[in-house]
């Protein structure tokens, strides 16, 4: 666990953006349906859902 709250928030933001990018990439490259839900330590929700192909 990252003890410093500022560093923890910065790391969370960077990793959240990275995993969102990976979810989008796998959706496009593999023609897969992808859903991703992330909750921050403060309870804020972030989500990604790949576009429907139908």
C-alpha cells in the first residue's frame, strides 16, 4: 500500500487510465465485449463499456 495519499491518488489515476486503455485495445483488437468498473478509495466509480457491434 502507498502510504502517502497524494502519491496514492496519482498512482491510482495513472493505473486507472492505463487499464482503461488496455480495455479499449482488447475490445478493438479482439472484437470482444468488454466492461470495466473501478471504484476509488473514496467510492467514486469509473467505468468503461465497449461499444455494441449489433
